[in-house]
C-alpha cells in the first residue's frame, strides 16, 4: 500500500495495453458482456495514453489468436513504463492452476486444459522485464465453468489466488469461489465500476483507482461480489492513471508511440512489408515480423512475433577467453517458427571474417515451408518498411536449420558493416524454404537492442581481436 503515498509524478511516457474480450465460444455457452466490456476498456485506456497492442480491443480470440496477440504485446513492452493486460471471458482453474479460455477450446480431459487453454502463469511470465516497468493484469473472468458437463475432475469455475511475479499487480474482479455479477448498460459490474473510476477527473494512483472500483462493485452488488488485489512491490515511479504527457491525435491509440524524426515511408519491393494501420515505427522494441511469399497475394503474408535482445558472455573455442556476444531470441508463434541470432567478433585467425553471425531455426513438423533451405545473407534497414542494405559477407549452410554468415574483413567492408550494424534499427534476413518459396524475417532492435549493441560494441573496442 506504500504505492498510495508519496508525490505523484507526471504520467508515464509509454503505456501499452493488450485488451481481450472473448464472448462467442465454439464449444461453450456464449457470453454477452466480454466483447463490449473489452471495447469499453480499450477506448478508455486509449484516452489515458495507452497504446493498444493490435490497434484495438482483441475480440473472440482462438488459442492461436491468443498466442499471436501475446507475442505482439511482448514485442511492444520492452521499453514501456506500464504494461497492462485486461481479459474478460471465462476463467477456470485446475488443481490450483489458473487458465483463461480461448473461444475454440474444447477440453475433453484434464490433459487437454494445458494445451487448449492459456495458462495465467504463462501469461505473467511474458511480463518478465526491467524493475522500472509496472505490470498490471486485470481479469474479469469469474463466471461459471463452461465445461462442467464434461466431468473433468478438478476443473472448477473462476480463478484461485496465486503467486505474483515481481513488479506486478494482479486484479481479480471477484473473490475466488464466487461469480461476477452483471451491471447496468450490458456491462459486467466490475468493468462498469472500473471505467467509472478511470473516468474521474483525476483517476489517481494505480492501487487507488482499482481500490475505488472494488468499493463501487461491493456497493453495487450489496456485497455479493468483492474484487481482490494481489501485488508485489512495483519498481520505478508510482503509476498514475492520468492524461499522457503528449496529447495523442484524436482517435488514434497508436499516437503515444514516440516516432523518430527520420521515419519515412519507403517504396519497397513486392516482398517488402506493406503499410498497415497497426505497423510499428522503426524503434518499436522486440518486434519480429515474418513475411512469406504467397502466390495469391503479390505483397505476401505478414506474421508478427517477438524478439528478445541480450548481451551474453561465451567461451571462445579458439582462444578459450570469455568473449561478449549479441544474442537475439526470435519467436513467430503464428508460423510455429523460432530462431536465434548470435553475433560475435571473430577471433579465429584462420577464418577471413571480422564478425560471425550464427542463425539457428527451430520449426514445427508441420511448418508450411517444409524447412529453411537457405539464408542468402543479412541486410540492415532504418525501419520496417524500408529496403535493406546488404552486409558484405558470405553465408553458408552448416546443418539443417543452421547457418553462418561471415562478415568481410576487408577494411572498407569492415567499416561499412560496422556503420550499418550500429546505425540501422532493423535486420532483414531473407529465407528460402525447402519448397522453394521465399520469406523475409525482419527483427527490430528498439531501445533495448540499441543498449545491447552499444554495450557489446564498447566491450569489443576495449579488447583487441586475436591476430
């Protein structure tokens, strides 16, 4: 409760929200409120300066849609001050573990719950990040068990109290073991009260706002519904629900993203990314995008995912010394494709390369392309829509799904490659699949990637390569 004390700073610079409302279920009773509740919450959060992941409320998500939405959200929050997830729909628990229900879920036995539903613990793990970011999860998911007739042992309605990760506040719309109530105007009692609290002239601190909403729910339902707050200490500045520092353009949730001055709309080739209303600027952190060639569409298909950048230290197989490397973990769940990119300075004097980029791909057995047959090279570009400039070097296939790109050690090439790696915000990695179709994997650095590159390049500058 210490969050309620102390001076309140100005509103956070960057706030990102993922808002989900699941109403129309394929194998469970339909729900009236979640979709309209999610749209109402999304509109209110946009007014308060939140960027809406996906551009708007995400309605009636399947399991695959759930995974895709979380991957995009994870890509947007690496440098956010506040990351908020709101879910309205069915929430159930099995043996003390909480799950949110996608609209296509149809578990027949306990083992199906883990594969067909979305684990709350797994969702909160996606929020792992810096202490300076406050993570908020709001769940209006206390309804009857939609799969009660299936007789799955241990499966119960609603959510149960759970541990909460660092820097996270978890808000339940009702106490465990109880069911939420319907409020006025076709909304749930909890969402109606939360919107009223957020609509106050000065909504106030995070806990203050949610507590005020809880009191309103208790009063409106004559005590039948009492929300629950679980929290760990939130690092950084106190979170305040107030107007954003920079006024967004009317009606545009995306306007709260800080766009660099040099962003430009560049003409692109047929396989280059098409403009989209929800496209991120060149500095959106942790965003990965896969473009696949499609005979039916000359612009190809666009799939979003996430990338996590970090600095690692490995033992050089040549010198035995500890050397710093850049590592990127890439995930495109909608295409069941994961990849790692490791960039290291070459210290093998027998290899004529200044640096080596190692690419490794992990794909599902039913990956549409069959496999990754070739990676012709690596290009760098200023933003997602720009045409890439190739890094000078040579790419070779090592094994199935594993490739090495050696960057040229010629003085002019080395200097130019260094400028591109340090100065451009996006990587373009062209792919040739086993079925001979093509793709482009684009990954953005963002501020988190910029910090990793700056730290590793500084470490490389301090130590001389092996001659």
